[in-house]
C-alpha cells in the first residue's frame, strides 16, 4: 500500500459552547480538541488503514502530547513530529455565529507550528513516501513552502504522486508569495481538491465546465470539487461523476473537508473507481459533521460502510 504523507500545522481547538459574536466577554468553552487541517487529514488516512505520516512541530506541553497520542493511537507515523522546547503548541479558539459562520482567534505563526524546519526524521519520512498531500496553509510561509517543494520533487522523482487541497481562508491567500506558491504546486499536482469557488482561483474561465477542461489540459489527472451540503463532483478526462450530500444533523463542520479529502485520496490511490471513491468520501464528510471537535468525526472504513448501509436501507423504506 502506498504511503501518504503531509506537512503542516498541528494545533488544538477550543470551542465556545454557545452561539454569539466573537470573544468580547467571558463565555463557556470546551476543549482542547486535536486539530490542524493536515493533522485531521492524516488521522483519517490512518483510520482507513493506509500507511501515512506527518511532518509537523508541537510544543513540549499537554496540547502537543494530546495531538501526538491521538495520531499515534489511530495509526499514523508520528516520528517526524518535532517537539519545540521554546514555543507552545498552536491553538485556535472558535465561536459560531447565528448564521453558521465562525470567529477564530489563532496562534499558529508564533507557535511551534510556525517553526517547522527540516529534520533527519522528516527527511526519512519523505524518503519512505509514495504520495504527498499539500494543504494551502503549508504554503503560507516561505520556509515551510520550500520544505513542501523539496518533498514534492523528491516524491515525484521516485514516481510518486501529489494531491492539493487549497483550503484557503482569505487571510492566507493574501500572504506574500502565496499565489505563486499555489501555482507552482498546481503545475505538479495529480489530484486537485478545491472547495466550491476555489476552482476559479486557478483558471481564467468563470464557467465551471471550461475551468475544469482548462485544468485537466494542464496535466491534472483528477479534479474533485467539494460543495458541502450540495455534494461533490469528480472530473477526469474520461468522464465526470457526482454524488449528493447525505442528510445528517450538523453539529460541527470543522474538519469535514479534510476528512472527505483524506478518504478520497486514500481510495483513489488504491485504484477504486471514481464514483466509489467519491461515495466513500462524501459519507466520511457527512459523518465528520455529526461530532463536536475537528478530529472527533474521523472514521474507519467499517464506520463509513455502516453509515452507507443505514442510509440505503432508509432510502428503500
């Protein structure tokens, strides 16, 4: 089985228990929860039984230990997670507004995650890898972006593959050099996983069909567009497939896109047909939103299959 790795932030998430506007008054909080888009992604890959690991950095504190133990327990290779004696583990405080949007207070740039650097363990993990999954957040600092570029070239030189999930917030896209870094990675990407309007960030066409054709013509093998509650679409030169979203009661959407992406990448690498990969990924994303906490909704294949069986039995009633 091909080994999947990723590079990027690990942090904890602490959530408000009540809806409101920001953090301008004392409120009840719950957490810490293991988090960070690359960490959520690799945890899902691990729970699906695929060899995987992450290059990251945490503080020498309980938040860091919480994340490492979760990833280790679920089967990820944690050998390349460095411990920083001087910086704390990254954090995100989150509060939901009445319309479903979120307020964040981040500590990433000045945390251990902001000091990820090459290590011997990281080099060894890259040498063992067959596939690199890149998150847009991993390109937000020049030093980290150079690590990603080096890993990309090393893995591709050995016949490996690359997937890209832009996963962009507006403040990340505005970072100096970010657009150039994304374009550089996209030119070497085999599997592209944009969410909704992110598709149009990389093509001059405003029409979805023309944008897809444009991107496939550049050498991308597979494009998967995540549309949340509207489902997902997969496009390849040989055809297109769509799967609707599964109706569930949403508790917390954080991490659902990362869980979806991890599931699709895993089964894509296993050679599963596009519709099957898309169906499993959509089910995994639906399961993810039913749990509070960004990594609490990751799932095993048995859990995904049980969810699909239940959904199909309800459809037949």
